[in-house]
C-alpha cells in the first residue's frame, strides 16, 4: 500500500511539473500569411515545454508601424524584428535567431522590364552606378544598411506594402529587396512584378522576438523553449515547411552574391 501511495504522489508531482501555466499570446497577422511561421514556432516550442498555449489574433492584418506601437502598449504580446542594438536597448528581446539567416539574404522584386538592366550588374559598385532605387519602409534596419553601402533608397511611410504598386522602370522606386523567406509569397500575390533572376544581396542579421512589457516576465521561459527548438531541429523543420520550396526555386547558391557591409554599432538605430 505504501509503495502505491508513494507512486501516486510521485506521479502527481511529475504531472504538476509538466503541466505548466497557460500562456495567452496576442499576436499580429498579415494578409500575405507572413506571420504563420512565427505563430507555429511559438506554439510548438512552448507546447513541447509543457505550456498550454492559446494564440489570439486581434485583427486579420496590422501594419508594421502599428504592430510596434501595440507591442509597446501591451496590446500585442510580442513581434519579430531584425535585431539591432537600439531595439535591444529599448525592448526586452529573446536572444534566439529565427529564420536561419534567410531574412538577411535578399532577392529583389522588380518590374519585369527591369531584368535586362540587372543582367549587367555583377558588383556593388555596378549596383550603385546603376542609380536604381530600393523601396523600404521608414525606420527599417535595411535603410541603414543601404545607406551604409551608398545605395539609393526610397522611403515609404505608413503601410510598406504599398511599395508593390509603386515599383516602376524609371520612376522614384525601382526594386524591393525581400528576404528569401518572404519573396515567394509576395511575388505570388503581385503578378505584375517579377523575382529578379541573378542577384543575392547578403548581410548577416536575423529576426528575433521582442516582448511587450507584460510579456517580459516570460523572457527566460520563451528563450529556453526556442533554444530547445533550435537544438531539437524544430526551427529547421519549420523553415523547410514554410520556405523550403521557395529556397529551391530561388536557387541562392547559383546567384551572384553582393555582400552588404553592416553599419557600425553606434549607427544601428533602427
């Protein structure tokens, strides 16, 4: 009888240790589905660690500038952004890279008629001299990178997705650099644009999660779960699930690589 009681108590304690608290995550979504990888990663990583996870989506689509304000105001639990020292100072971050570096490997969305001009570009100097202008959102880290490499930039305030309709052969903005993990879905939604065929612009950065003030108390738990997800291969599996087909189609190993120098730490403000 005593052995049965001891076993029952041990089982009860084990179940209590495994059944950790519930976590309700309020997360942004986008019409193009760009959020799905991050939602699934959080859900799977935390569930595997014993948390009961509930994800709530307050709106079908939230522009990025509003997302950041909603995280600051505790209306969203977190968001995913390129890591910078300024963001690390301003917000509580989870120090686990999320996309295996794919976000820093940039392929270009262009008007189809511009391909002939890109065909003659082999180096960063030739890209500079082409006078072609990249479109980007205000306060993006990419703006600092392009400026640091003396590449021309057009800034879009408000909803950055309006850039899709502003790209032109000889207008104010000519190309839109997107991560390998982004461009496939975006090209599919914008049939008037094409994926540039030859170039790969590369800088060494990745996304990580930045937490709202009320979610900051879970930094250690989220970081531990994501590190385990990295170690167990979950991140690799989800990268393959969401972006593997696009990676193969884009064939980055056969592209002309143009490496972009990162701005120094003092100038990484966004």
